[in-house]
C-alpha cells in the first residue's frame, strides 16, 4: 500500500524526465500508444499497459510493437541501470516484481529465478556495470 501511495505522489509531482516516449518501459503496445510523449506519467502508463496486457513478450518474440533484438538488449541494460537496487534485492530473494518484470523484458522463463539467486554474488559484484550484469545473466539463463 505504501508503494502505491509513493507512486501516486511521484506522478503528481513528476516533471518531464524521460527522453523517449516510453524510456525504460521498453517496447510494446504502451510504447506505441505513448509515442511522441515524454515524462514520468507517460512512461508509467506505457509500462503499466505493457505489463497488464502481456504484449511486450509477444512483441519481443515476434519483432512487432517496436521490439527488435538489439533494442531489447539496450532496454534490458537500461532497466538494470534504473532498477539495479530493486533487481538485486529480488534476485537475492529469488522472487519479486522487479525480477518478474526483468525476466519478461528479456523473455526468460520464471524458472530461472533460482539460477540467478544461486549466482547472486557473482552477478551483482560491486565492480559489475549494468552491461556486465546483463551479460552474466544471459550466460546463466
């Protein structure tokens, strides 16, 4: 409940922080609907639309909805950069919304959560950049 309150408060006081129509929300229906718009509110709407309609995975596998292989890698690195703390917490527990979103973004099955948890220290070593984390994860799954 507290998270919802913070999200709503953030939306009310948000400026225009995203440079792309969907920014870290990635490709999908939400990104297409928000094309040409910028700001946190539009980014959240794009991510919510992508997540609730389950179209992002379809877009990545079919190459539609603005998704392609190279963009997916760039989006996953951006996702890691923007959510590194939350993602590392979820990986350390082997569960969580941020981990679920990341696995959906890279089109990986949920069964990989335990593999990532077992390799947490190696993946999230302090010296690892978002790109290095992405490479390690893709090599493991």
